[in-house]
C-alpha cells in the first residue's frame, strides 16, 4: 500500500440506521426554508403513501390556520397538504400519545 493513501470502508446497509415511517395521526413539524425555525408550523399526518419498496416518502398532512379564536382554537378551516417526509420532523408519534391516553 502506498504511503499516505487511506482506504475508506464501504458503508453497508446494516450500518445505516433505519428511520421509522411516518404513520397516520403522528404530530410533525413542517420545515419551511422561507421561515425561521421558531415560525415552523405543527401538523398531523392524515395519510401516508408508501412506495413499492416499502418506505414512506410522501404524506398528506392537516395543518391549522395561524389565527386563533378567543378559546385558543383555530379560527379558520384546516388545510390538507401533501408533503415529502424529508420536509417533516416527527414530534410526537401516534403510539406514544395512545400510551398516555391523549386523543388527537
């Protein structure tokens, strides 16, 4: 082997940690490149669309209006959007809320 040449080990599939697929009723943060992080919105997963090979790459989310009424509830209707999972951050998994008895 030549002096000063290093070999990089190949990354195998079992070395890369697998992420959990987003599921219906998961609470997520919606990343927005045009807003600062403290203005990113929270949404609930309405549908997940798995690919033929298994992983979910796209989901439909329900997101509330930013305006609230006097009771703290969204003033406008909920909006349904389709987003890639790369733009979503899992905040509160659905099964964790069920374990604590919290309804959606």
